[in-house]
C-alpha cells in the first residue's frame, strides 16, 4: 500500500490557507467612545498597531503613546471615526469618537453670534483657552 505524500501536502495547504483567510477576514468590531473637549483618555489595544486613521482631526486628535496605547483628546463638539490597522494593514480597532463637553465640570460656555467663550468656574468664572 503506497502512501501519497503529495495529495496529503496539497490537502494540508488548502486547510491552512482557509484558516488564515478566515482569520484575516475577521473584521474589528466598531465601538463608541465618549471623549471630552480638552480632556485626554487612554485607549488600550489588544494587539500592536501599525497605523492610525482619524476621519476628522479637527474634532479629535489621536497620539501614539506606545505600540498598544493611544491618547484620545477631544478638540471640539462633534463625531469622527478612528481606525487602527496592524503592521500588514488589517483593522484591529474601529470606533466612533463622540466629542462633547463633560457635564458638571464647572465650565460655562457663552455664545454671542458666531463667537463662543468658555469660562472655568469655581469661586469666580475665568476665561479659558480651548482647543489646540
């Protein structure tokens, strides 16, 4: 009884190829992250990142702290998306960044026409610089 190694090798190659294709095609699930204006929060990733994409960098900025950690900072009211790719271009993280003002922080925003001024209030309200 002869054993045919070439048929076994071809069958193994197909099985490995199918497994790798299924793993590569698994999309990152999209999440929603609340980010506050002029506040930074950490986003820890389960895998090392290769590159990041921010839909609208005028709404939020994203800085790389290390290979697994991003720093998210809200710049102005609005929403944008964030996509993180691994070193070969596969998405490992997708999220909507929802930027708003944190309630109860002792701030006051006054709108006069197109101009807005923000004040930090404790015992007195004082103007603050917002954005970057």
